[in-house]
C-alpha cells in the first residue's frame, strides 16, 4: 500500500496494487490544510486500508512539520485511538 499526496486534487491517495483504494480530501483555510473527508472504496473495506491511509497521511504531514486541522469523523476517531498523532493537529 502506497500513500501519496495529489495536490492537484487536494487529497492524499492510497494505492493498492496500483489501484486507487481510497483518499483523504483536504481544503486549505488560512494557509492550513483541513482534512475533511476520508473515503475507502468498498472493495477494500475491512482490509486495514483506512487505517493505513490515515497513518500514511499523518506520517507525511508530521515528517514535513505541517500542522493540520481535522473535521473528518474517521480521522478524529483514528487520532483519538492513536494519540501519537495529536501533535500534528491544531483546532479547526
């Protein structure tokens, strides 16, 4: 599984065997990325793709030193369960 940012579409995408399996969409507000929606193709649900996508997205942002706001319910729950990512998040 590979997570890459697609700035033209304003999202992070996860590829599984070269197929788009899901994405995290973001908006830019006052210069800050706001993670607004996570979607996993139903063919990949229940296979850990959502968690891998969340982890890959947040790892890339943290590695770049970027802080983000999160309004996506899936990501909010993920971060609550994985507090090591809390330092990446600022209030929306």
